C-alpha cells in the first residue's frame, strides 16, 4: 500500500489489487448497460483482462422502481488472466431500492455498497417490497455503505444547463461512473471521446454528461468519502493486438472473415429475437464485404430465404433463439433433404415458450439434435467464450460448404452479451475455406458423391447441362429423380447420416487439461467453459485430483470422446439445463456420468462447481 497525493492536496491511500468485480444496477432507464460498458472500455485500454455480464430486464416497459425492471451490468477486471465475470461483486452501485433488493444477496461480505439515497423513500420502497428503509434499519450492517444523493448532486452539477429535470436526472449514471473512475484511478479520456461522438448532434446533452462525469469525480475529491483508492495494474497477456468483443459481435466478424476466405456472398435471413438480434444489426454494416442482410416478416420466411440463397450459390445464414428454432425446423429439414449448405445460429435463452427471454440457458441441445421430423442428423457446434464465437462461425461455414449440410451453432445469452479481450488473429492464420461449383456436365449426377466427404455437387442454377430437380421429396441415389422406392429411401437416409458422422474424421480429438487419467473429469460445453476453468484451477490449488475437457463439436463428437471418458472414475457434467449432454453421453455408452444441472437463468459460479467437485471426489471409492 502506498500514499498518493490527490489533486486537492490531500493524501489518500492507494491500494493495489489483483482483481475487482463491480456491478451497476438500476432501472432499465438508468443507463446501467452504458455505464458498465464505459467502465469496461476504460479497463480494456488500461490493459486489464476482463469479463462482463450484462443482465437485462425482460419487461420492455416495467414500472419504474419495480423488481422486474431492474437492469444490471457486472464487470470483472484483473491484472491476471480470468475466465468469468466473477461470482460476486466487490462493489455494488444501486440506483434505487429495487436494484438493491435484487442484487444485495450477491455482494461480498464487507463489500462496498454505493446507493442513490434520493430514491429510498415512499413508493420506491413499496415497489421493491421493503417494509422498512434498509438504509436505516441496520440490515446492511455487513457492508461498507456509502449513501450518496446522486439525483440531487447531479441536478446541482447541471444547474447551469438548460435541460429539463427529466434529462438532467438521466445523467446521474455518469455521476456514478465518475465516482468509480476516481475510486479505481481511471482516466476519463475514453469516456470524453465517447460522449463527443455520441452527442455530436446534441451538444447540450454531451455537455451535461461531461459535467455529471466530472462532478462525480470531483465529489470524491472534495468530500473524501473514500479514504482509500484502488489500482488494478495491467494484465500480462500474450503479445498481440486486442479488442474488447462480445459473443454476437465475434460471430458477425467470423462470418465476414469466412466470406472473405471462401469467396462466397453470404445472405443472412433473420427475424429479430432476443438475444440474437445484434448479429443482424452488426452484419448489416458489412455490405461491402459481400454480406447481404434481409429482415424477414417471420422466422419461417427468414430461413426459407436463406435456403433459397444457398440454392443460388450464395451461403444462406439465419439467426434466432429457441422459440424461433422451433418455427424454422421444417425448412431446416428441407435443407437436409436437398443437401444444401446453411448455417443456423441459435442464441439460446431461458424457456420454454417465451420463458426468460433476457436470461441465459443451454436447453436447446435436444432441439438441435432431435427437433426435426424423421432421421435428419445435422452437425452441431458450440462456442466456449465470446472470442471463440469468431472461430466457431468460421468452422460452421467450413463444414457447411465442405459437406453440403446445414450446421447449427448453439451460443447463448451469456456469451452473446458478455465480452472479453480478444486477440485479433492475423489473416494468414485463418483457415482457408475451399468452395467449388460443378460446371462440367460430363457424367453429372445431382446426387453423386465426393469419395471423401460424401457431399453432393453444388451447382448454380442456369449452369448449362446441369439442370436437376430439387425439393423435399426423397430423391433417387445418384440421379436425383423423385423416388418412392423403399430400398432407395433407406439407402439415402443412411447416406445422409454417414456424411454427417464422417465429419468426425475432420475435427480435432478431444483434449484433456490435466492428468489424462484420474478420479474426476469435469466435462462441459458452450458457455460453462469459464466457470469450469476457474473451478478446476481453484480445486487444484486445494490439492484435488481433477482434470477438465470441453466440447465444441456436439454432433458428431470427437472420435476419441468415449476413450477419454473411460479413463476417469467419474465425469462431472455441469450444464444450464436438466442434463441434456449427460443424457446423450449415457446414450453413447458412458456409464460414469454425474450430471450437474442448473436452470435459473444465471450462469454457473466458480464456487458452485468447486463445491460439486469436492462432493464428487468424496464419493469416489479410494
């Protein structure tokens, strides 16, 4: 701990920390997502490793001050490598009683609690379900509580402006952000630049937000409300060029890269749905990279348009979430039967039906594998981090055009909205995606097979001499003529299944982190990766014998999967569903599977998995 002189000439202690978790929480109109993202950008510029978890309310216009209307943003920033947004915040900024009620149980004991005291009265307390004022009844005695009248202080700071009270009060999030910048010794320059860009056409609002930001910083200087400030040094990450990226942005950029590497025009047919809509929004900005976007009138029209694009020689893409996947399934099966490439991105959310539309879940695995009529296997992939979404998008495109098949990518709301530093890959390091269209009519067979991939030829309509039928009715092997022959149907069903199963020869073996054999393997897929990595590291620090592995290819599995599982006494499978992967692994013959389900709309915490690891190891016979 050192002594630093602040600009007012007073001495304050400055303590160096390895990592900090901050959560901003308030009404959906309080700008918590914006506040959290600005702090995140600043942490990224400092060079911290970071991970974020935006938490959106499901209600579009929930009553102000109500529990359903609470919006949150958690950022974990560190001087060393981290894998999750953190189990529990060190600091909670609560803009009203509802935000406090929803989030206080997560705050660490003796954690810093900053509350907008102005909001803790009357109807606000009633809406939040408080019988008494928690700022006065002693219920917060286990925390370091700082009562700051953010509303009144912001109004005073903006008194010189001509803004009305409504616009003035909207700036109180920047007052809170200024306080956080002072507390953690952060520069405000990046936020100044953001304000100047965002409010270029409304300079009076930009000026107000600048004043509020500076007022929050100055308040900490003038009042000495905090006796200690904190510093989190830059992380020692591998050399490279980094940018902060969310999962949905990474998927979009992965598709742009895949379009460039393949030389294909991509056409995204999509219908807006939470939490997938950002991919449509972002891809619409890349028209100069042979990316076409089409916002359809419904989910069925969106996927059907994408299939039509693939028929013409472009690559069709479609984005959705669980309810939209259900609507798309008949059309996806058309792509199965016609053997056309198509990439479907399912950004999973809590269900069933509308369920928890802004919360995360991993419960669409069964739907992706089995949700279509008849025998219709499709390759299924899942990214494990926001940055990995870039690479999984490229892999999905590669498999789709190489094997002439639809491919499903299962991301989720946690990955889609969360962000992390992403090392921008060099163009030369990106996989080349080879595409060839049949142009030679000599001995052309519409359903003739490549001897290696078993894929049929891709033919652009209008190619001379290569006219052929296409549609959902069964085709004769080779010729592609309509066929109702029982033997041909069984043969074609087996051919389609074998083509997808053969992809196992084209993907990497499953790797194990830690001992290759032992008492316990923690196996995950998708967004459980970060919590599993953190939990296994913590368990090893306790001297426990545990390894981990993570699946990115869910159909087909890596060829060595069963042999890996067999080398461990028990395999713990944490999932944000009721055990879907565990069920499938048992169906493949694994007898040592220990399912660990969670369906709360929230990601796993490291501590939860550590506890389950300890329990599993205690039950393994010595």
